[in-house]
C-alpha cells in the first residue's frame, strides 16, 4: 500500500495539527506503509490533513480517478474562533466551506468522540474516531531536566503550567486571573507567543499578567515544560482533543480541566479534577502532595492507551476500510 499523506501549508502550520501529522507519519513508518508527503493521484489512498484549496482540488481529482480519500477533521468552525487575529471573523463562513470540503472524503478521521459529534452535523460521510495519540518516546527522560528548568525560569514547586499556543480559546483569561488570585503559586504557559498574530485583547491579557504568571514562549525541548510543571491546568473553552493534555497524563502529571464535553472521557476525582470555572478551589486541593501523586498515577495509567504504539493499527484499519 502507498499513501499520499499531505498537509497543505506544512511550512506554516504549527501546534496540534502539525504534531498530529508527525504522529501519523511515525505510525506509518512503524507499520511499514510506504507514503509520500505530496498529493499523488496514483497512490492507493489520499490522506489529507488540512482542507485548503489545494487539498480540495486534489480530493476532487482523486474521486474522479476512484482513489479513496481520507480526511482528518482537525478543523471545525467551533474551535476556530478566539485563536489568532481575524479568526473570529472567519469562523462563521468557515462552517459552510468545511461542510463542502469534508463531503469530498470517503472517510473522515475524527480525533475524539466530541469532534465526531460536531462533524456528523457537517456531512453524512462515514466517520471514525482515532486519537491523535502521544509520542511517549519524545517525553522520555523528562524527569532529569527538572532542576535545570525550574532554575532557568525561576519557578518554585508546585508549578501550575500549560503547554500550547497562547490563545484566548485555550482559557488565557482564566489562566491569568487564576494566577492573579493565587500569588502563592507559580504559573507558566509554555508555547509560542507570536504577538504579531494576536488580537489586542490577547496581548493585553499577556501584558497584564501578574508577576507569578510567566510566558516563556517556545522551548526547544518540550520535556523541560513537563519536567518543571507539577499541575497541568487546561482551562480551554473548546478543544477537539488536546495532545498536550495527553502528554501531561503520560508523564504522570495531575490535570485540572474545564468541565466541557470534550473531556467527558475523563473521570473527575480519579484521573483529573474538573470544574465549571472555580479553578482556584481545584488548584488549592492539589497543594496536597498525596492527591497530586494519586491523580498523577491514575492519569499516567490512563494515558498509556493513547501511546502511538497502541493507535497505529487503528490508522491502518482506516486505510484498509476505504481501499478499492
């Protein structure tokens, strides 16, 4: 089997989509499935990860040639807003566009049940849930970096942290205001700042953050974030899955999440703490070392199911299911 595994705008895309594509390609290599990173109409399967105009063009041509088209539904109108400048303006017209281009697929791969529920309102194309997964090898040895990264960013445990692009949708205001109300704890948001891409309100939130809330920006070795952090705080308002959350779990880090539908698969009090917005109470509870240890251990055990080695066969089954 040969798969044309294409990511439009690959040089510009970052964050969760880029990481998911990297995970998919690693799984293809582990499965010994031959693939290219260009759109090919002679492949056995055309797998598209971002439905820009070039991807839509090749999807139409592939269907004309009876080449099965698999599309990853990373993007929804629901999670597009409050991300970067102008995304709120584009979110409304994005919905009808996605309805048209997702309808070009023979199979839509959704990263979560929540995402599938949204996508089934876009089109009646067959869907299948396959997690984005976790590259556990990328995180190995993070423990050894703890003192280095605590010292580098002048952080005092227990450190409350998050990993990912600094955007409002991921709960930036909640993160900053919770830090303001808990000056006894250090908060760190590890991830690209890209100030030129931020709206005025986002920049204002970053600039007005209290002294105990820092934004180190992009770090070369992401293990350093998970080494320095003690509590993963994810107050996101909308998420298709959340790779950083899965990464935190497999490192044995206790997590606090906003109680939204995306996280229905997590069990409050067992492998996380959920709250509808009273984050200070949840974080106060996690000052208890024993509770952090218990929730972290449970999160680590739960997270192993999302390791790429446990996901690869599901991706292969998607290709087998559409092959002519």
